[in-house]
C-alpha cells in the first residue's frame, strides 16, 4: 500500500499505517509501519487480548505506536 501512495504522490515524504492481525475475536496483534524518505521503519508487534471491540480501529494511532 505504501508503495502505491508514494508512486501516486511523489512529493510525499512520510507515510504511516497501522497493522492488525486478528487471530480470534479476543486475540489481536497490532503494530505499525512508516516509510520516511525511502526508509521503512517497523514498530514492534503487540499481542493483545481484546475486551471491547467498540472503536477498536482508533485505539492504535500510527504516530503513537511508532513512538512506543
């Protein structure tokens, strides 16, 4: 996905997104990846027990996960 964004918008210097793998209803793995001026950075993956799925998509922000 990041390659497509950079190709379509070559002026972009930073692209970041979250990654989520759903193992079951209650077990997810979350992480993040960023592309900065051609260099790819990957945040450590966190294995989580999900207690409440309401608004789960906004719980991990790309910037905060990279800082973590």
